[in-house]
C-alpha cells in the first residue's frame, strides 16, 4: 500500500510541484526538484523557485526560459513574484528573493 506523502506542516500532499530543466540546443533534460504540497500558493511557488534557481546557479547552469501554464497561482507568481506587480514580457536573470 502506498504511504501518504506529508508536507512540512503535517498535512497530506495533494500536489507535486516539479521543476525540470532542458537543454536549449540538445536533448538533455532532467527533473531537478520535486516539492510535495497540500496547497500551492504563489508565495510557496516563489520560495521553491528561488531554491531551484540558487541550485542551478551553483551548478553553473543558465536559465533561458521559465514556462508555466495559465493557472491563477502561476500567473500571480509571475506577476507579483517576478515582475513586481506589473506583467512584463522579459525578465533578465530573475533575482533570488
């Protein structure tokens, strides 16, 4: 029987937030982080994103594109977390906050 995945606050995870990298010019791709979540929010997404970006920078990897779907949490993460409240089309080297 599968055990239920617990998150830090003791609740049961209902979502897995995954971060994947893919080479721009080659076939390389890898899953670099998996975060179990009971409720995904834009602030939790930003916190996980910053952890992953720190990891990728330490590994000397350059991020060219960030891709998310149009879910409300993802839109809020992009607009308020990365664009300081106003949607812009290009973000150069997102800062870790």
